[in-house]
C-alpha cells in the first residue's frame, strides 16, 4: 500500500497526550496546519505562530472534513469542541514533529538531507532533477526547511516515492539535531560553512558545529555522508566518517569536477569524474557555486547507482530557482533577480556570474544590506569593493545603512555609484538609470524587499 496512514496506536504514543472522542479505527491519511489543504481523513494541527493561532481555525477545519484535531492543553479551554475527535498535547508544534517522526517511520524510501550556509535549495533542486530521471522522487517545496517545514515535507511523501530530498535550515543552535532526529536520513550533506547567521552562532566554527550534527547523525545510523573537500571548515571531516564520500574541485576527491569555460551567456561548462565515470555538461543555471552544487548532487547520484545519462539529463533541464539568479530578458538587456537572500559568499558568487556574462556591454548592480552579520557587518560590506572592482563596465546603486559602507569605499576608487537614503530615492535612481544593453543584478537580504526594485526595473523597461 503506497498511502501512508497513522492509526490510533500511533497517535496514542505522543508525549503527554490526552485523547477525546477519537475512534479506535481512525485512519489518518493527511496531516495539515492549513485549512485550505484539509481533505477527508485529515488531521488538523493547530499551530501557534507569532502572527496567528491555529486554534482560531479549528472549527473551519472540522467543517471542511478533518477527522481529528490536535490542540494544546492551553488552547482547548478556549474551544467548545463537543464530541469532536480531539488530540490534546502540551505543545502542538512539538506534537507536529512527533507526528512527522511517526510518518517517517512508515516511509519505505530513502531520505537525502541537505544543510549548509549557501546552496541548500539549489542543491536540493539539482538532486531532485537528477533522481527524477529514473525514480519517483519528492522534495522540499517552497521554503519548508525549518521545525515546521520539515514535518510538512515529510507528510507530503508517500510510499510511491523512492527518494525524499529534505532541505534543513537553521539559525539557532540545536535545530539541526532536532530535524535530523525527525528525518532520520540515509544520506547527509553539508554544502558549505559560510557567514550567514553569524549573529546567532558567533563564529563560523559555531556554524560548523551546528551543521555537522547532520553528518554525525547520518553516520551513526549507518548512512552515507558527503563532504565538501573544498570547504576549509568541512574538509577535515573526510577522515572522521567511515562512510564519507568527498567531492570538490581537487582530483584527490572521490568525485571531482571543474569549470572548463563559459558560454557568452555566462553558463558554466562542467567536466566531472568519479565512480569510474567521465561526464561533460553545460549547465543552464548560473554561477561557480552552482557548479559546486552540481558536483555535490552528482556525487550522491553516482553513489546511489544512477547513470551518466541520468545526470546529464537532470542537469540540462535545470532552472535557477525563483529569486536566486533568476533571469528575465527585457528590451536590450537581462535582469538577474537574486533577491531571495544575501550574505558575503553569495554576493561574491553573484559578482562572478556578472563578470562572466559577455553578451551585454554594461553591468549594473542594485544592492541592499546583508543582514545577520553581527559585529563584522560593516567590514564585510566594505570588503565587497575589492571583488566589484574586478568587474568591467559596472555601475552600482546601493540602499541601506550597511551598504553605505560599500558606497563610500567605491567612491574612493571612482566607481560610478549612487546611494539611496530611502526606498523612494532608490526608485528615483532606477527611473533615471539607462539599463539598455546591460545585465542588471539585484541582490540583498530578504528583509530589504529588493524584489520591489526588480519590479520597478522591469516596469521601466517594458
């Protein structure tokens, strides 16, 4: 049977649970925290978030066909549920994780888990694309990579899926351990250790300690771990795990690859070797970092017995994920929307993409603050100037208190740069700029809402 179900015995095993009016023959085939996705046989979990309380939607969930609801012991006092089948727990978010662990226990496929400072989502998409060439594969959607998103991803899997690819994010200590315990991966990979979330972890070694928990968990439970041998923090881990497969650009790695050139649109031509295979492919997604992500995904695929042709076919149909160097052509130019987020490593990678696109004469950068960098923020913003000055024919628009540091640095070297003190001034700068015959990169941290300036540029060029 491909449909995963939870029964009375399963839900009775939740910690400190009290059951009210729950029939012993109950069969739960869907778990949801959103009343818009309720179907007959669903369990609805009333999650309490910062901006909403799922308990306010319990009656709507019942009306739409939920078979049972999960509520907190505090929340149940506010509801008049009558004879409604109800699971009462101390904390509904923790119960969601427990339910996901139960669901995972009934999943027969193999689980691939990915974390890292950069490249998680793209690597997940590449793995999904390659594995889908041969197997029924399911993967994390949207940004479902936290203590709520990972359980939702697990609930969306069925035993039709041979592989489940899970992305794990973290910005506080202990989160990767929690998610690993729920997902119980057969394969674990940390893409890299960067500067994102330094505010919460203090140092990159603190980030390494948190992220590498995924590898520890996977290895201890008999799984395979994949180590980025090019990363100065991760490479030492190659010798720590008996099951480790190393990947990178050095020939000493189990799977190694390199970029042997770019086409005029800036797309990398990659050559790969490993597991007695030689593979050459031009990728339709931008960036040196994405070449590294393809090497990573290929290492996992080859270790699982996928073929050279599976990898080539999977890579050729890739698209840059939304707001991650997502290209849009406009009249006489190209816009790269990289507004999903920003940190120093991803900024430098984006600059490298810009430098390798030869199809357009000019290059514009529209840059907003990088957030969550702690006390090193000003220094890291200012340091971007070194890389920017290696890009020919650039013009720069900046916004944000931290990007003002970069603005001042670029002015010293007579780079054409304009700083906006507020969002209206940035819109005015965009209106007055000539983007014809140019590639335009827009990038900044999520909280800077840089996508609004993407829209302004495209509206100007339409």
